[in-house]
C-alpha cells in the first residue's frame, strides 16, 4: 500500500498561511542549507520551474511519484501562467469548481476525493503520494494521511489558515524524526499511530 504524505510548511503556531492563504513570510527561511536538504531528501516537492531554475531538474524522484493539491494551491501556479507545476509527477487537483483542466497532464478530482485517494494508494509501486495542500483538502483527507512531514519555521502568525481545516477529531501520530537547521527551521516526520 502506497503512503499519502502531507508535506507542509507552517508557522510555530500551526498556520500554513495568513487568513488569505499568503505564506510568503516562510519563503525567506529556504536558505542554502535548507535547500540542500530539500534537494537531497525531497527533490520532487520542488515545483518543476523551481527545479529548472536551481539546475536540479535532473534529480530523480525519491519519495513521491504523484501529487494531490487543492484548487487554491494550484491557482498560485496558474497566476504565474504555469499549468503543470509538478511536471515530474503525476498531478491531481481536487476542486469542485474547476470543471476542466487547463493542462492535459493535470487531472481534476471533482467528486469522491477519498475514493480516488484510496485507489491511488492501492496502486503498485514503492513511491508515495505527496499531499501538497491546502487546509481544507488536508482536513478532508485526514483519515487517509499516513505520514506528516511538517516544516516549521520560527515565526508566529497569530491567526490564519490552519494545517487542517476540518471538524474536531483527535488523530494520533508517532514522531519518527526531527531535523533542525541553522536558520531556526525544524522538520518533523510523523507516522499515523495505528
């Protein structure tokens, strides 16, 4: 069974963006050391255009071969004129309002999101599924998430978009790994407690 991993950046107080979803305050923490970590451990989480700009478009996917993102996350790329932001992965966008994909390499999931995720998890293969965000999507898929990789940056938002936009549900995970960086960022990896 393939894993669904929610790989997400957040503030110390658990927000993935401000009230309007803006997360640009976190971008400044992607320094040379942190970027080297991403390139070595999670190269497929870098968008294709970013990989090209960094000269690492030839890196092999290590953990994921598929990405699922929400409409708001996908819209960030569309605003830049990028219709296939993760061309090195099989791409899905969960949206009830986007009726047609602007790119043949991006499939829209408009209904039965959980069913589609279960279908993807049941596929053969050693690489997993990268859940890119956002908050509502992660909340809808909370019961399907097998792993959390949380990149915490040393900032406090005070309010904003939570990591999980869902109803109250206590869900336990087990801490597997913690990695700290000189810029104050911490990456924690958790697996679902079964």
